[in-house]
């Protein structure tokens, strides 16, 4: 094998390795969301404690991927699409770590509810929005792995739906607390958990949006949905 081909092969192997580490981190973060929802809905303090403890593992994975990315940038000095991949990976793991943080928040709220007793309202909304953002993250990671622009666009669309449902749920719960002030503390725990889920949706959308950057080299974050859909349509 020619020396340049050998170096290129090694570089490809390093890129595939770091991508696989991001997806492994994503899998753990998906489990954190699932377990956090179970903990708060079932008032499972033991599971909540496990989620909080696992957060250190997620933080460690973020640091490890960042170190790998730095080594690749220094050693290989990648250009064009390879550079975009490394940069997108460093951004994606930051969002995954923040999703882990939000899951930890939900676990802590679960502990509060096990002490105070269950909230009288909000569990349906937790299940519904929780399922939606878990699916968003799963599909965003899949789109990232396959560089699938259409799937990434669908994740961005669904984030708008999650935002709308979150606002609706919040209004209903505020109305309920005004009618029954005795429930305020417990219902507020549910509202903070819903807020954490809404933030998870935002971070999942970010992961999806990195796909546009990877495929076309354009940062389309903070772009309106209509303009984003027009841009993607023009690429096909």
C-alpha cells in the first residue's frame, strides 16, 4: 500500500471510530431519557438515583470524544467534508451532554415527588411529550449516522410540534394550580420536568441540523422552518 493510501485508511478508521463513540453516547443518553420518565411517572427513587450516578459516565464520554477530535484536528489537519465531520461531532456531543443534564434534572424532580407525593395532574403530558422527544433524538442520531437530510428535516418539523404541545400543557397546568393552590408544589415539579423535555427536543433538533452542515457545509441553525424546507428542497 502506498504511504498516502495508508495514512488515508488510518484517517478513515479514526473518523469511523469517533462517529461510533458519538452514537454510543447517544444510545446511553436515550436510555437516560427513558429511565428519567419512568422514574418520575412511577415515583421510583432507586432508578432516579441510578440516573443521577450515570451522568458522570456521560460527561466522561463527552470529554473522551472531545479529546479524540482534538487529536484528529492536530494530527490530520482535515479539510472540507472531513473537517466538517469532526466539528459537527464536537457540537453534537455537547448537545448530547446537555440532554444528559436535562435527564438528570427530571430524575431529581422524581425524587422530590417521591417525598411530596404524586402530582394530581400532568402525567399524561409527560408520557406524550416524553415519547415525542425520545423519538426525535433517536431519529436525529440516525440521520446523523446516515447523513440523511430528509430525516433531519422531519426532526426539525417535529420540534415545532413539541414546542406547541409544551406551551399548551403549561397553560393547562397553570390554570389547574390557580384553581387548587394546594397542588402548586407538586405540579411545579411536573412543569419543570416538561420544561426539561422541551429542552431535550431543542438539543435533538440541533443534532439533526448538524446534518445540513455536514452535507452542504451550511450552518442553518436559527433558520425559520419555511426557509429551511426551501433550502432542502433546492438541494434535491
